[in-house]
C-alpha cells in the first residue's frame, strides 16, 4: 500500500517524497533508471553548485518572466534553506568569491547518500527500473517484475526536462499528459555552433576571460571556452536564452575601457606595426582574444568600436540533449497555486519538467528543490483533506 507516489528520483522528486513522508504519508518513489539522482551526480562532477548567496530580489531576477510564479516557492525554500538542508545532512558548505555555494567536499555523492539515508529513516520506499507507462486505473509501470499498478491518493510528477536522456531526463513523460498543457521543449544553458576557419584550431579548448558578452538585453562577465564546434561555458549560458531566441552575440573585449580610451591607446601605437602587434602592445590582448579579432574583425574600418562590440556569428545552438537544462514543459497555467494539475486532482508536478528556466549558478538546483518542497507539502495537505472527506 502507498498513500503517495513520486515519479522521478531527482532532487525535486526526492524533496517532495521527504515532505510527504514527514507529513505521515506512506511514500513510494518510482525511478526509471537503475539508480537515483543521476543528473544530480553528473552536476557534482564540476563541484555541485547548490545555490547562490545573494540578496533575495537579485536571486529571483535569475528566473526572468517566471520570477513572480516561483517567488512563493523559493521564499519557502530558498538559498538559506538549501544550505541548512545540506548542513542537516552532515555536509558543510562554503560560499565562493562569486557568491556560489558548494559543499566543502565539492562532490554530490556524499550529499545524495545522506539524503537517501534520511528518506529511508522516514519510511520512503524507492523502486528503481520502474518506468512509467500509462494512467489506466492507477499509475502503470513497466518493472523487472512485470507490469505494476499503484493507486496512490496523491502523485507528484518530477520527471525532469528533455536533456541528457541517458541520465533519465528524456521528456518521454509528455506523452502521458494533455498536449495543451505543455509548452514545447527548448534547450537552455547550452553551447552554440560557430563555423570556425582553420586558423582557430590552435585556440580550441582555450578559455576566454575578462570580456563582457552581450545578447539582446542580457549581459555577462563570465568566462567561456572556444571549442572545436563553437562556444560554451558559463558566460555563454548566462546569455543563452537571448541567443536561442535569435539575438546576436557580441563581445566587449575591453570592458573596463571606454571607446574613447581605446581610441587614445591605439593612437599611441605604431601604425607600421601589424594589427596583432598593435593590439598586443596597446592592450596586452592574449592569443585567444587576438585570434577572435583576426577571425571576425580583420579589415574593420572602426577598430575601437570593433574591440568594444565584436560580433561572433553563430550557426545555431548545440543539440538539446547536450543542454544543461531545458525550457518548456508543463505550463504553470495548467497548475493551481499548489502545483496540482487542474485537470488531474491529486496529481502535482515539480522540478525541471515545469516551464521555467534559469542560468547556471545555483539557481537551477534551488528551484528544483523548492518546487519539490512546495509540491510535496501541498500534496500532503491534499491527501489529508481527502482522508477527512472520506
């Protein structure tokens, strides 16, 4: 017997399970993969950025047009709560120079292990290799023991987005829901393709530092990397939503200098020198920045303006399955304020399968945990109301 079902064992699903179990429900978590939290563990390979320590309104701005929708959820379980949760599981955290918060061990696996022990302690049962197949007189699963059917009072869907399918986020759950409740999936926090000339091969793998990226209304002072296929990395991810929607990418190679200052420095350089030497002597541009100028700015009539707004022509985003996260999914308009599907009483949703996006930097994981916490609590309240009505 189970009172509450969670489909998906990522951070959002496990947090929802925690809240429902703490409310006294018998909770079963069904996970299609052989183990839980696979994308969470992959994120931990680069240090596991849990959240970001910054003023609340600045934090909420990362969610763009969905900030107001997510506000009550993140107010209830935000950056401080995420840190407290990690500490309660025995994982001390620290705040980096940019405000990003990491476990001191810089790994996801110890935190996940502690979380699973905590869930076992409150009676949560986790069943792996249970793939959700259908709604048919209950929730139907293909399992190693054959077809299984559960009849929970409440269900929380936490099935993930549509990137990194090999880790479990394949978007297949969309086939089980009303198409009108869904927004099309789109890549988020992804790299972009660039048709490099052969001379750029020497720069593949090199970081581009100390620049400012512009795309539409978005800007970033983050680093990015030149790859054989294009550009990727934190700086690109911070402006990727605008790039995805068609805004051009421009680079300010000298963000701490004005156009006038750039002009003055160039006027003091020897015009007989090659362009590379003039730029190297006047601004100490490193090889990767010089290569970008030679790639996209050779022969420019207005060199100062070029250095302040160098356009990098993109040929499109990397494939969605390679994106760190996805936009699109279950529309908030199809949910009530407690994240219950309006068309399916007793069924809630949380995490990346909802139609929101944010940049990397702790915002993604915080919102997954916050929506899982919110959905779990509201599902528990719904189950209690249903029991009282009976």
